[in-house]
C-alpha cells in the first residue's frame, strides 16, 4: 500500500462546503451588526439617509415644534423633542441594525440600516 | 460529477438571488395616533401606491368613526348613553363591531372590557399626550363600582340603548385589529398577493416576501430593538399588549394604559403579552383583542383563559421571566443569546 498525498476532489468539496456553511451561518446568525446608516423618516416620507460616521445634528420642525437628531460615534439619538413625554429622548442612543426610535407626535422615526435586515416589520 | 457541478451552480444562484434587491414597495404613515407601515411585494409601484392609498383612506375613515375621544360616531354614541338617551341610526358596521366586542368581552370573563372608557379617561389616557397624575383611591373605587359592561347595551335594529349611563365605549383594544382585517379585504380585492401591514405594532401578513415568508421582529419591552423574530405566514396576525408604549411614571412606579377592569388600576409587573393568531376572517381583530386578557389576567389564570379564548401561541415577558407556549417556542428565534441566559424561560403547553 502506498499513501499518496494527493489532493482529492473530495478534499476540495469539503473545503467548499465548509466555506458555504460558514457564510450561510454568518448570514443567518449574525444579527447584531453595527449599522452604518441611519434613515430618518419625517411625515411619512424618507427625509434622508445619513452616515453614522460623522458628527451631525439634524433639526426637523414638525407639527409639535423642533426635534433635534444627533449623530455621533457611529450612533444616533433624539437629542431633544418638543413633546411632553420625551419617550424618544429617554431611549438614548441606537447603533445596531434594525434598532428604531419613533417620535409619534412629531411624526419622525429614525432607523439604523445595515446590509441585511433581520425582519420586515416590527411588532410592538 | 455533473451532479456536483449542478449542485454548486444552484447554490451560487441562490446566493445571488438573496443579494439582488426585490421589488418591495414600503411606506410609512401616521394614522390612529400611531405609525402605519405598509409593505407590498412583487407589484409595480403604481399599483402598490394605489392600493396603499385605498387602505389608508379606509384607515382614516375608521379613525374618524371609531375614535374614543375626538368627535366620532363612537363619541356620539357615548354621549347618548351618558344622557340616558337612545342612539338611533347606528351604522350596521358599528353595531356589528359592538356585538362582536361584546362576545369577546364575555368570552374573556370581562377582562377585555371596552366599556371602561370612564376609567381610562380618569387615568388620563384619553389624550394624545397625557400628564402623569396622582390617582385618588376613592374615585377609582367609585368608577369600578359603576360596573360598566357592553352587556348593558340593548340593540334593536339600528338603535342602541344602555341600561347603565356609565358605559363609555373605548375601542382602543379593538379598532387597530379590525382595521387590519379591513385592509386585508381591500388588498385581496385588488388582487395583491403579497403584503405586510403594521398598524402600531399589530401586524398581518398576506402572502410572503418573495420566496421567503414575511419576517417579523418582536420588540424588546425594555430595549430599542427586537428581542426575537418569527416568520409570519400567509393570513396570520400578531399583536402585543405592552407597558412600554403608553405609560407614565410617578414616584418611580410605572402606570401603563392597560387598566384592570376589576381593580381600576393599571396592570403592573407584566412587560408584554404577545399573541400569534392563525388565519381566519377576523385574525386581525383577534390579534389586537386577545393580548389584553392575557396581559391583564393573573399569572395562575393565564392557561385557562388562553384555553377558553383558543389562544394557542403566546409569549409573555416579565422581569427576568419569559413564558410561552410550546408552539410559540417552536416558531420564534431569540436574536440575542443573552436573552436566554438572563431570563428564566418557561414553556407551557
């Protein structure tokens, strides 16, 4: 018997299948990717998509008054809101894909976008 | 060998497909004092836009007809009741809704009670923006003792009369779900095969998202992201009652908008109750209504009430504790492994 150190087709297949599996597993199970873009929705329309890798303040004047959105260090938040309850401000910073902050009185929502979306819509 | 090649080509294509952008039409609107999110898949934009518009018109009509504190057919009815007068010429739709809500109130052992508008109003939740208040024990006791129930309504033809003038109907736990059923009808009559409608968190799926089912995230009641996700199949609906959407905090205590009809106080301790409803004519309505009795009922009564109301799939989140039915556990996937580590997970049958 002679052992040959030849690279068999089967070896290649195993490597390929493993790679495919790794990519598949990564795509399926890796949900907490940090987003790179924040989408700002204002009065039913997309106001704009902004990179999270910048320091920026966006002021939107809606029915209730001025809402201030702040982008910093790869995250976004409502810095100030004109409403009484201040839910959106209290929720603080968001930066992971799929996270969303909503200001109903002033009709603004900000959502972190990534390459893959973990779901189509959110039940709350 | 040829088979292997074929296998890889197919695999390659499936990856390519998952990267290409599908024809998804999405729009967000503000109706019912909340966000309405409509997704339509696989239709040309014009048609999708037209159907979305038709659905929104229906929602606006319902908003104007069923609103609990802005002038509507419902507030007119409530006014007649409070004056001990008969309300004539009620629309057949309103009568149908009240009859159906009454059946659900009975079936839920009156835990779902849309007649307690006076209580909800007292707690200050009949405003778009409410102020924290200090409840007066005696006042609450008096309001509970008035014992309003839809059972006290007498309906003959298009006339509604109440034997209790303290019935004040609030369809806050019904209207959004009913609107989902209406939207589903409109979407079907326009021959749209794939759509996902979300009214303030209550979601109904029609068809699917391309070759995959519609996928829905369930909000973490104490976070800004989803805690879990699940596939919402054709005709299914999902709804959640939570203490994190409409609430105020006074002296460190959280008061949410879900009031226990027997005690008169907001339910405390439960973060959220989610129900998943199988396809039926009124799956949307049930997804809105049935989370309430589960949220409100005592822990030990949950199983019985779920059985009585035929809620097979539910998920309840409390402090460090998550309980769900086996069938729900099979369907959902937690998004963060720590969720299972940090919570005691209880599977019920």
